[in-house]
C-alpha cells in the first residue's frame, strides 16, 4: 500500500505529464516510417521505450540538481516528494527498462540504447559549463523520432534526422522562454543558459528565431517524407501557436508563461501527430 501511495508522488517528481512534449514526434516519425500504423507490438514497444527513457532522464536530472533545486523557490519542493534513494532506484529501473525494451525492438535499437541514455543524462551537466544547455536538452528529446524510425525500419534515413533538428530547435526555443523564470537564481548559482548569456530580452528574441527555424524545418520534414495536404494544412495552426507563445512570453508573467508553455506546446505535438497519422493512413 505504501509503494502504491508513492506512485503519484513519483510521477509528479518526474513531471510525467510532460511526456506529451516528446511522444508526438516519436509517434509521428513512426507513422511516416511505417506508411501508416505499424503492428501493435511495435507501437507498444515504442511507447514503453519513450516512457522509460524520459523517466530515466528526469530522475537523473533531479538527482544531479538535488542541492541546486532546494535553493530555487520554483523547485525547492521537489526533494520532499520522494527520498533521494527512491529516485536512484527509479532511475536504475527506468534505464534497465529502456535498454530491455530496445532489445525487444531490434538489434540496432539495442546497440544504440546506451548512447541514447548517455545523451539524455549528459544534458543535466551542461548548464554548468555552456550557455547552449537548451540545445542539449533539445538533442536529448530529438533522439525520440530517430529511435522510432529505427524501430520501424531498422535503418537511418534523412526524414527523421530533419525532424530531429526541428525538435532541437523547438525545444531549445520554448525551454529558453521557460528559463526566464530562473534568470536570477541561475546567475546566483553560476549556472549557464541562453537567458543568462543574452539577458531576458535577447533570449526571447533568440527563441523567436529558433521557433522560426522550427517551422521551416517541420516544412522540410514534410517535403522530405513526401507528406500531403493534411500535413501542410496542419503547419498553419502550428505557426499560430508558436506566435501565440511568443506574444504571451513578452508579458514576462510567470503564470502566463507556464500556461503558454504547456498548452501551446502540447497542442503543437497533438496537431503534428494527428496530421501525420491522417496523412499516412486516411488521406
């Protein structure tokens, strides 16, 4: 009973709800690679791999920042949710689960699974030595569409690599907006980010450029993958959501930024996965 009662706290600890940000791009790549819906087994394994990988990455990040988070008013309550020992066990279980799931997918995914985890874990240290930390976070999530493509086809191709670049730019952009909340605490702790480097106004302008690049790269993905009208129509509301996010960010209102961060980016993912699915299966 105690173990069951701790599950909601663990899910809150790793912000499980934010899995929605990476999952759609993995599923979209999966639909395109399979030219529709692949077998139920592959779908299940890809979803499990995503959940395990993100859980491992988030628990590792929490462990790496355990002391820093306690000094940040925005994050100081995290360490009260579960003991550090529980977080360590959770990270090990999720990591083993990811590698085991990759083994069940195909030999290439299994061979690359330690590298995928290494990329995800490495992000947690980048804010200590580079202002490009947001790009490393984007790289960690960009592994998802490439991995999903490899799970279906067992080989590399240009469309998932282009989509991976879109994910890097997209995530670097919205995480830069999100990081404006931690500008003062990051400076005090000696941590690095686009916001610390450029200041809040400069970082918000950089995020606009990154999201312009995101939209262009999503268009390039559609062209390289041979997607049709449904996908191209989906890019219109995605552009609108990106514009909305940046207009909201200009207010520098924490509650508004949080709402834009979650709602706009969640809808971008939903629109992307729906349009790729419809384009590949129904259109």
